């Protein structure tokens, strides 16, 4: 760290609404309350929590909102209306069968939905971006997942790195986000969380805040 301190990190966060089998999506609450939670906790000086957006739990149905907020972040940076520095997208999604948090290393160019999404779409073995080629194509985050996992564990969070974000809406959104991030020189990370019945809301809010603080410190 130089004498000027760490560079500014602008973070944009998304979560999802309810979907089949999950009447209350914890990520909707996390994302809705994260800004006020972190302001009370005390934001690191170099961290800007710019937007918190809740997406429809639908593959193609989420894309309009996703691209709108992704593009607005780039426009803000290019127009100089946002602080210069690193731009990071953090996407939160629920894994109803999970018992711990998971930081996702990658997304796969495959949509195979186990149930219809909230707009009734149920693709099977369909490429998310046909021009990217095979459904086996992967895109990886450029954020240091293993290091972030270790740091979060040190402060008491039960978290693991993961190479499988599924083939449902979470993976669908993450693949598009990673593709956009690569094109525009920003960073993207998907985080799976359990239900509040498994890890309660307060612990999950502290986890989300801790992750953002680590991202600010690592830049």
C-alpha cells in the first residue's frame, strides 16, 4: 500500500426474488438492506457501494435489468461521475440445499433448468451465449477466490470455493456478467448463500459486509 492508501473500489450488488420452492429468497433481503447495514457498520473510506438491485429469478427475464445496471456502471465511469478505480460486481444467489457460503470460481455456457424459471422458461442443454460455442465453455472470475475464502474463514465465516454454480438462473446471470466484465475491464463474482433457516439473517448480513470490506482492502 502506497502513501495515498488503497484505490477506490466501486461495488454493485445484485440478488434475486423468490422462485419455485423458495418462497423467501434471502438474497432479496440481503441486497435490499446491505447499504444501510454497511453505513451503520462504517464503510471503508475507499469503498463505494453504488447500486443494490434485485433481479427476477428468470434467465432471459433477468437480462434486461442486469445489462441496464451493468452498462450504467460503465457509463458512470466513462463520464467521470463515479470515482476512478476498480469496479466489481457481486451477485448473490441462494442454494436452498447448502449449509455454508460458496464463492463461485466460474460459470458454464449451459442453461439446463431443473424447473421452470419465474417466467416459465425451462431450457435443456442450451448454450447461454450461442456465439461463444459449446455448452462446455467456461468463464472464470479474475478475483482471488481462494484468498478471499481463507480470509473470510479467518474471521469466522463458514465458506468454501466452488467450481459449480449449477445450470439454473444463478449460473445464467453469472455467465453473462463474467462475459461483460471481460469486455469492459471490470470484475465479477457470484456468491451462493444458504436459506435463513440454515444460517440466520444477521450472520448472512455480516458475511456480505465482510466480503465487501475484504474486496476494498485487497485493492
